């Protein structure tokens, strides 16, 4: 039952767009070499010492796409990809109130204006963790603050704000479990991410090339990869390759980009 709930909830996240569009685009257009050139990593940021509360709600811009045959076909596929079981599981989940803090401050305003810069800054802050001085709830609250609505599926507001935190905690999850976080804190483990590479997901490029238009003009799906190094006093550092899908859109609580979901978390 647990695996069924996870699969259902995953279909409510933006990566469902990749699956739906992939099936549709094959019959509409053939593209070669369409993925964007990779953009390489950003430097580690210095975090301020004082807590910062959430800003007043910000309403992201929306557009009305032309109702072409491609638009209708893809939107119908997206609508069919959602399900009530997944929605019920998402609405039943509970996460901290969106907020920033000294441990997880807002992403710099300049980085919220560029999708690649935001993707790198978001990933850097998400995965640069000192477990002894930060809490899991603080990180989940920060994720809520960075939320961008998933406009590919019609979700109620009560569920929209949970999509990003849910994507970070549903297996395979980018965030350690509560028990794992506690163990890392006791052992004074540090995570640091490096060598970030961000590239536009090829299916997203194909969708746009086929003529599909998102109602969220800032929406984009990236493939992200890098190196995650875990260091614990008295132990040899663990170095692993990581990759995941990152969907961006217009943020809910601040101008510029936000994150819709983190999907397909993979550690090698």
C-alpha cells in the first residue's frame, strides 16, 4: 500500500509532464540534438546569522496559451495522469509552515531572475547541510517558501503548497528521514554538493518545439547532476554522484523563480 501511495503522489508532481509529453511529442514532431547546453555550478553562499520570516504572498504571472491541437492533446494527457488517490494522500500529508531561517535563508534575489542560476542556488542550499546546526523541519519550511505551483495539473491550493516538500520526502527521497537526520546530527555529519551541471530536460525541449505552451511562462524542467560529499569526524569522507529532475516555475511567495518538484533522486 505504501508503494501504491508513493506512485500515486508522484503522478501529481510535474515530472508527470515529461511522461505525458513524451508520448504525445513522438507523434507530432521529431527533433534531434534539442537539449540545452549544460550550465556549470555556482559557489557556496554565506548564510546570514539572523532568521528571516516569510514574505507576503506573491502571485506569479499566468498566460493563456493558444488552443492548438498540440496544446489540447498534451493538456488532456496531463489531466489523465492525475488521480484522486494521489491527491488524497498529498492533502493528508503535513509539512511545516513555509519560512526561511538563519540555517536556510532566502535565495539571493539576483539568482531568482535566471532559471539556471536559481536551479544551482536552490540545489546548493538544499544539499549543503550541517546536520548538527540545522533541523529537518527548517529545511522543509524553506522548501515551502520556495514552492512554485504545479500548473500542469489542476490541484487545490491546500495541496499545491505541499508538492515540493512531498517530492523531497517521498522515496526515493533527496532528504534523509527524521531518524537519519537525527543520526547525522549526533555524528556531526556535513553534506556538501559540488560540480553541479544543469541542463534542460530533452523532453521539455521537445514539448516546446512541438508547440505546447505552459500557462506558467517561467516553467522549465531541468536535469541536475553533481557530487555529494558527506564528511563525519573520525571517518573517511563518502563521495557519491547524484542526479535528479528539477521542475521550476513562478514562485508562490516571492518574485521570480521557485521550485515545483524534485523527482527521480538517484545516488550512484
